[in-house]
């Protein structure tokens, strides 16, 4: 199977670079590093030196003073991006726009960004980076070339985790709710457990991609993981909703 970097390198060599790329999977640092290396590959080794007028980075705004503590990419940031991309490239062949944590685009921002994808300005390449691609509009996903990044252990689900998850999924609703309560009361173990569930159901989906309920469960787990990681959502409530999907 061709790696994301092999695909990127080949597309640059052939001069067939997609105008929009989606880097998804665990480990945001690895995906961001790949994005910046691709900018250098396309625009030259000095593309990241000093002032970088041909590279625009959009990231979620800090919202620690808000009630939800939720970080978002807001519509005004996309409007600013639109204005910057309206200018001609300063010295490089392409302008790059990197949207880090693209799942944080709120609904207004996603709609505005979709228009930007549909009517790109000049020689522009968009790179969206996310751990949660399902949080993006299907119309955005359909307009991107999707490249999945695997961490060294992201596709290996430990046997003991698989057995535990399988047992929970076969339990009655009362036992699942009790498990959700115990998990919500143990925040240190909560994120690790959700990552194990993601691993388990991703493997299940790869084994049987035509089974719709697996895809639905996986999307719900990803949404739960995102909410618990980035907002002050009630973990017990989020987990109860998840348990209903099993």
C-alpha cells in the first residue's frame, strides 16, 4: 500500500497535485510535519524561512474564557483566509492554506470554506488536518483527496482490549450504563478507553466495510472522543448516548 508521503511526492513529480488534501488519523504532529514538508517540496526548501506570505495557517481560537471551553475555527477566520488567497503568490509557484484541526470549523465556517473549495483562488493548495474527518461536511470531504496517516500502533488493537469491548457490546443496557458510569468517574482512563474503542471498531470496519452499524458506532465514538477531549461536555451523558449505539 502506497504511503501518504509516497503519494504526495509522486503527485508533485507528475505535476498533478490535488487542490485540496485531507490528512487524517492519529498524531497531529506527524500530519502537520508532513504538510510542512510538502510545502517545502513544492515551493522550495526556503519556503518556510522568515516571512511566509505564500503559506497561511488557520487554527482554532483559544476559548478558555467561554463556558464550553470549546475551541473553534470561526467564519471570520475563513473570510480572512479568502482575502489572503485573493492576492497573487509572492514568490512561490503555489499558495498553501493549512487548516489545522479542521474538525473545529464551526458550521458557518464550514459553509464558507466549502465555497472557497468550490471556487479556489489562483494556484492554491489546501491541506486540512484532522483526527475526526466525520466532523466535516460530506460535501467538503468529497472535494478532498484523503490521505490516512497511521501511527506505529494505531492499527494494532491489543487482544485484551478487543475482548473487553466485545463483552461490553454483548451486555444488556443496564450493564452498559453501569460501565459508562464507572468510566466517567475515571477520567484518567477515559481517553485511553475511547482510543481502544476507536481501534477496535476501525478494525471491525476494515474487516466488514458493508456493515452499516459499525460505521455508525465508529462515528459516534469519534464524536464522543472529540467532545470529551475539547469541551466540558458531561462525560456520563456522552457515554450513555454512546452505549445506546452498541
